[in-house]
C-alpha cells in the first residue's frame, strides 16, 4: 500500500508490503495493493519523531531490493548521525575503493528508502555541486538546515 505522509518539506510517499517498508521517497509512487500494511503505523511514528527531531529506533522491517554495491553504500550511510555529513570520498574510503564517486552517486540516486538511509547527508567536496539530490536541491538544503548543518 502507498501512504502519503505530509511532511514540512513536502509529501513523502511510503510504500509497504504485508511485512516491510519497501519505499520512502519524495517521488510519487503507484499503489498496486490496497490492503493496509500492519507496519505502516510504525513507519509513520518514525517519521513523526524524525520531524520532531526525536530519536526513534527502527522497529519495523525494511526490504531493500538493490544491487550488492548499492547495499554496501547504503550500509555506510545509514549510520551518519542526524546533523552530520560525509563526502563521497569518505564513503569510498570506508568501502576500500578508489575513484568510484560516480558509482557511489548513482547508488545514492536510486536509494529507495530516503531519510532512514540518509543520502541527503552525503555532500560533495566541490562547493558548486554540494547539494546534488535526486529529490531536488531545495529538499536537500531544507533537510540539512532542519538538521542544523550549515
């Protein structure tokens, strides 16, 4: 089922199957299942806490349907604390690879679970391209400002 969460930064589309969160995005999603998911209330509670700047453990299942490389990248960014950022080169170092910033960028561009896997906290060292974000530069800037990143 797809639920539209009305956040301060715009609509967030939440897609759950019968047991897991499968998408959390600013991009409109299609709804192919009208059956309410039992975990939806937990996802909404997590979003409410995020936008209230409160910490909430994730107490629901997440189904990531991504490549193994994308999973490695997402595993690195999931632990970036609220209000902090890292760079693409930081991710490359943690993965033990060199010069694959574009591949890392593509992995983040196709992140199906925004905020929980906080790709908005990944910035470029290049000031001119610092705020590249699939959901839009304005949303990334808003989220970083909301989290207290200058």
